[in-house]
């Protein structure tokens, strides 16, 4: 983690022994270990929260994309229904026009006779 080798640890131990003294050295090591453990847990919790937020953002984006796809599908269905209705109206109009044309043609033929 801190990239400290054995020679550095020996040097730190000798300095700590000289500065703190042999009586308080075990208590000081326990206190330092406690604080290092707390810092590691804090960093782990922060990292986990950040990962959760990133995951939540991805989920939100996916839900947004799914919502857009649903809206597009609904629009596609609406357009398809409108297209079918227009085709039906065109067929009905053509049939009515053909019927009128036949009626006019039959009247013309009966008047000509």
C-alpha cells in the first residue's frame, strides 16, 4: 500500500523506539493500527458508495433507454394503425368512385339507346 520495504520498517521501528520509548511503544502501535484500520474501512465504504452511485446511474440510463424504446414502439403502433385506416379509407373511396363511374356509365348507355 505504502510501498515500504523491510529496511524502512526497521528504521521506523528504531526511531519510534527512541522517540516513544519501550513502555508506550505497544500502546502507540495499537492506536496507529486502529486508526489505519478505520481509514481503510472509510476508504472502502467511500469506494463502495461511489460504485453504487455509478451503478445506479447506469440503471437510470438503462431505464431511460427502455422508456424511449417503449415510446418508439407505441409511436410505431400508432403510425401503423393510422396507415391501415388511411388504406381502408382509400379503398372505400376507390370503390365508391368505381360505383359512381359504373352508375354514370350505365345512365349514359341507357340514355344513348
